[in-house]
C-alpha cells in the first residue's frame, strides 16, 4: 500500500482551479503558455501556483529567470519557492538543474512525491506545465489530480495537430474537462486547426501570433508580461478561466 | 520523503485501512521505511505525535518502524550495490535532495562499476504499512 496517495487530495483541496497546460507534441510552447498564464494571473492579484512536471526537460524556471536552486523551505512538508508573488515548484530544486535520466516508474514516483509533500495552501489557480505526449506524466495527472482541467496547445502545423489530436481524443474518451485549444505561433490565416477542432467538437480558444521578439523576454518576467505574446494570450483566456 | 508529509500520509492511510477492516480503534501500526528515504526518526515521531493530538481516536497509538536496506541494480551491467555505500560518495546537498525525492538518486549518482545512470531501486525505496493492529 502506497501511503503517499492518501494525502494528495488533501494537498490540493484548497485550490480552486487546476489548469494542466498540455500538448501531444513538444516544442509548441506549452511551458511559455503555462508560465505566462501563471505570471499573468498572479499579476492580476490571484493566488497562483505553477508546478513544472516536465521532468526530463523542465523549462519554466528558465522562462521565469529562476537562478536560486536552493531547497524549498520546510513547513509540514515543503513550501513552493516564490517568484515575485507566484508560488513555484519544479524538480530543478532537487537536481541542481542537472540531467534527469528517468524511467517511467521513476517519473510516477517523483510526481506522487511532489504532489504529496508540496504545501500549496489556498490558491485560486494552480497551473501545471505538462510534458508533451500521453505517457506517464499525463496518465499520472489524470489519475492523481482529479479536478485538473486541460488547456491544450498546438501550433498551426499539421504535424503538431497529428499528435495533439491524439491527446484530445484520449481526454475526450476519459470525459475529462477540456478548457479548449490554443493555437500558438500563428504565422498566417490558416484555418486548419479551427476546422480540425470543429470536426472533433472541441473548443478553439484563439491564436497567438508568432512573436519575433519573445526570446528577448525569456528569463525576464516583467518583460514577458509586456510582450505581444502575453497580450494575445490574455485576449484568449479572458472569460475562459 | 519529508517526515511531516510521511506522518500525515501514513495516518490517513491507516485510518482508511482500519475503516475497511471495520476496526473501531487502531492500537499499533508497523511500517517499513526504505533507507533511501533517510527519515529522521525523531522528527517523524514528533510529527506523528502532533497529528495524533488532534485525532482523539488515535490516542495511545504505537508506531513500529522497520528500516529496510535500499538496494540498487544496474540495468546496464547487472552490478548490485547498497545505498549505504552510495551515500558515502554523495555531497550533503545531494543526500538531502534524495531524502525529498528518492528518484533524484538517478541524477546525482551512477553505477559504481560501469558509471551508467540507468539503474533501478530493487529494494527499500518507499514507505509501506506492514501491519495494523486494532480493536474490532
């Protein structure tokens, strides 16, 4: 009997809304959307947590400009680090940002451990930066974080949508809450994603134009909050969360 | 695992298990803790006692702890070794990180024979309830 499972619901009970930012495909901008969404909601005065569950390639800390990898403080468990007002938890606090060569069972164990020891307290939103695909992490979040709602990210590419579509089908089959799909890095007026989602009877939330200056804002939360990227994201999520 | 989180998880799990067995009172819980967890027994017992204070039905509960040796096996060369040997080569911070998240052993350590990061924890990873004694 794994005793850790019994405490996870308790750790998450004071969180009003849990948003898992997911995609079937890597490189579509999940981490940027998850981090930006968390920063933006936090700036608006909400109590927000950001949990990076991309254990092989964690990148939220890079986007947020985190350079302090010291252990989290302890208080009946561990407390998330603060990035301004945002509560942030990532594997990087335990790996010193070194590579993490992990098998599936190890991934599951780390997710269970992080969920059972992190004391988030009362939050309006917990944003989870998910790794790509429909593997262990996605299945673990579906199993362990029962109230997670999925915000799915794709690019306009048919290749990306090929993989994203599979994630959406699984989420639909399991009758999980899908907030909708964001089309990131839009370059032209293609309607391919919108049409694909219409066929799947899923909500197209809107698009984020390719922001050529975005790279300059990586690691600088204040600059990121003023980017065109976040301006587009804001229009999309308004009234959706 | 963090001692407080462990104590809390353990007691919630024990209460759930006792309810399933239709036990009226839990008298004793025997748990197995993998050495990899590096639980500080004093801190753990303090946490248990603090939680019990707010749970009148757990008054007088005894906790027996069995520490289980953690064994590791390389998937690449089949070499086996003990965590107690591995720990000697870890820095204080690396050991502390493994205490919080045992799987970061794969980040901070390698097979002592072939240097592969692809090894497994074959014994003594986690925490489990071995036995619950109580009144029905």
